[in-house]
């Protein structure tokens, strides 16, 4: 089975067909300027899918839930529609469309997809775009959904340190070794480093080139990538990055590959690094012989 036919991912051709057969709400996660310059006709721009910074306290998670329940309702999502998130291309948006997929999964929404290859793939297939802003019909986002256990908190991560739980760091190499604190600048967060004992596998290793731009690798390819870091489908895995975007990309990749015990520390390094009492590691995780 190829990646673009898996249940979570949808190809441009499949999306065009789906629009003709059932209610669809498309969410463009790019910045407003990019959206204004051209987007899939009918898509609603919701940049905060990418920009919202969450904390994992009970108050922080409740605020996250309330904020997106409101915003998704304003985008016209009532529970009847299939929601399709997209970004520009799968390697340029730090996993922002996948962050939408993760958030709706956490909220319990049953019908969520990600456009594999993003807007770049849509355009490469010769499908139409528009510069006309979409005005959605507001509705009530469903409040009676069963939310799956896919979120872990700072306290959960603390409890997992030194156990068999895999703390999976998917950030870029400069963040992993402690040269930079974030993609927003080396000193954006107060401390640099990684969770003690974490295993590292950069998020973009779960994608591959195609004629339409980067797309997700197949399940077998994802399994092979995880094997290089000693990560198995049977492991309990806590994902993290800086704010849950790149980790959302990995959450999707692992989910489609059959990993069934994967959760995310959504507060990620942005939250962990701000408490000086929490342990960190930095530098290379091994010593190079002289």
C-alpha cells in the first residue's frame, strides 16, 4: 500500500473526488499572506493550528481544547464533515498540517485527513486554486466526542525518565545536541538540550521525494527508519519536538505504520526548557575516541 492511499493521508486527486461526494472542510494552515496569494478553493485559513503554544498543565490543556473547539466551530466544523488539513509542502511547514491532524485526533474528531504533499502537490497535479477568501458558516464544534489517550503531560514525562518508555526526540540536529533551543532562534528558549535518555530521529526522515514534492514514506519505510534508532512498534513512545508540530508529523507517520502506543508531549521543549529544575542532556550522546 502506498502512503498516499492510507486512511490518514489523501492525495490531491482523492481530495478533488471527495469534495464531490461528501461534506469537506479544508483547513489551510499557512500564514495569511500565503493564503491570500492562492489556496484551494473553499479552504479556510487557520494559522493558529501552527502558532498556538500550549502548556501541559490541566489549565493549559483546557485552554487548548476550548480555543480550538471555538476556532474549528467558526471554520464550519460540526462533526458531519471530513476535515482535511494542508500546508505548502510536507518539508517546509514544520509539520503544521499534521499538527491539525493531531489536535483533532486528541479532540476525538472521527474524520480527519492530511493532504499528502500539501498545496504544492495539488498545484503540480494541475488542480485549481483561488485568491478569494472563504467565509465559513459558523457552527458548534461537537462537545460529546470521546477523546483518545494521545496526550502526555510534563509530569508524565518526568515519571517516564529512566524507564522503558521511549522518549522520541524528532527535532533538528542543532537542537538535539544543544547548539540551539528552537527553530525560532538559538536562544528563543532559556535552555538548550534534550530530555535525558531520549532517542533521536529527525522528523523529515519520514518523508521522501516525489514528482509532486516531498510525501510521506510507506509504512515499511517508516518501520525501517525507526529500526535505525532502536525504536519498535511494540514500544511505548512519547514524542516531542519544540511545540508539537514536527512531532505531529511523526505521530502521523508512526500511526499509519501501525504503532499503537504513541502519545505526544505537546508542550515539548518550549515547556520543559523553561523550568530550571528539570533535568536535561546536551552535547553528543557518546564520546568520540581520540
